[in-house]
């Protein structure tokens, strides 16, 4: 069994094809579609995705460097603000690779690096690794389930509506979006991970207030507070909303889609191929486009939503 | 006990943000823009009025932006 079926035992062979017939196998090779799909997917798994490692740690280093550069007058704040915003937007995906143990599985040589990248890369986003990992795996297990998918509350009717939903979900008494992660963690019996979120928030606001009273309030506002809000909306737009929209269907081949983003593959942070990630979460992000192109005939046979891609 | 303090701080987060972050930032922004607050208020006092009012509203309604959370 591959890692996917080990982690998600509910995923099994035998799902019907798009035309309603059973996946009984190819007449010449004797292999089922599921076997062919797994063979292709396996070719893209394995090896440490060093790009994600350097991306995660380098991105954090750049964001950290902005602070002394701005505070000591080497870089104007107006120039640092867009860089900081980009840093926050880019900080999630390396941790996402770690959440799926792509950099190093438990018991392997690079496990420490996996956990290091997972913990450090999302600091600008103020998102603790344990909480992110547990809720994200829950999202994979129950994608588009109204009660069990922690990201279900990111559903919206249109792109503009989604930005509004993202903002509303971040309000103090909301229990949706990121603020609903606590309930999800309690539900799965991990309230200890919810405490991480509380500590991160306390540290974040403590640093903001400390900086403000030390005379660096605008710097804190434009290097962290505002970039974090913009970055959160951007990440939720392309990771939670767009790949699952309209988020009404469940099932291995129905709960996400491939689509062509107006911002391209880089602008959408590789999420055009999110369907590959949901089917085979241990394929590194940078290999999902190639995996998608090879898997496409199988996905078509499965009746997946492949929209202009 | 420390967890109780964290939860207390989290519960009163909007009010604390309004009183501890918005006032000094407002004062800094007013200084950069060289704007004088109305009614003879100092920049910091203007920040406390703005942050205190907005923070109290967010604490009461559960949202900084809307009437309902």
C-alpha cells in the first residue's frame, strides 16, 4: 500500500468510472485505472524537495531581514511592505509540504528538516505547525463535508464574495475559517494543539504592541499586521476556495478540480493542479503539473472536473 | 493559571488591541502626516479615543467591521 491508502484507508479501489461502469481493468495490461494512477503518481513521489526547503527557510530569512533593514534606515518602509506581503503569501506552502511529510517522513534521515521547515516557515502567518497539520489532514479526510471539513466555511459565491467571507471569518467572535480550527482540534481530541494557536496569537499581538509603544507602530503595521491580513486572504483564496469551488461535492474524484487561473500557475501558487495534490498528497508541489499531464486521461475517465487545463 | 490568563487575554483581545496597539500607531501616523487632532487632543489621546471606541465596539459586537460577527 502506498502512503495515501495507509493514511486514508477509506480510499479504496473500485470507484465507478465516469460512464458508470466498474474499474475492471485494461484488456491488454490487466491493470485497473487505480493501479495505473498509482504507478504514475509513485514516479513523482520521493526525494527531498530541496526547492521547498530553501523556499521556506529563505522566505523566512528575507522577512526577518526586513525588520533591521527598515528599523535602521537601510530600506524604506514603502519598499519593504510589498516584500513583506509577498513573504507572508509565500510562507504557507513549504509548511504544507512538511504537513504531508514530503520533506522527510517519520524515521527517515530528513525528518528533522521536515519538522524545522514546518514549524518555521509559517511564522510570518502566525500559524502554528501542529494546528495547521492536524486541521489540514482533517480537510483531506473530509473535503467539503459541512461539519468535518475545517475549511468548509471558506465557501463563497464569487471571488469578491470570498474575500469578504475571509475578512468576516477573521472577526473576533467568528468560529469560522481559521477561527474554527480550535473547534476542529477539540473535535479530533487535540485541544493541546489549539493551545499553540493561543500562544502564537499572544506572542504576535505582544510583539505588535511592544513595537508600537517603542515608536515602531507603523513598521509593525506594514511589516506584519497588514501583510498577514492580505496574505491570509490570498492563501485562503487559492488554497481553500478556488480549488474546491463550489464545494458541494464529496468523494475522491469529485471534491476538488483542476482549473486555469487568471493569475497563472505561479500567481495561483500551483493550485491549478490541486486535484493531483488531493489524490496523491505526497507528490511535491513543483511536480504536480507534470503529474497532472500524465494523469489527465485517467482523471477524464474518472469524470473529474478539469476546467480548461 | 497561565492558560486562564491567555484565555482571558484572548477574550478581551479586541479591547486590548484597541487600547494597546491602535493609540501609539495612530499617534505615529498623525505625526507622519503632520495632522493635528481636533479639540486640542494630543495625538496619543486621539489614538485612545479612536482605539478605545473601535475596540469597545469590536468587543461588544464581536466584529470590527460589521454589526454581527
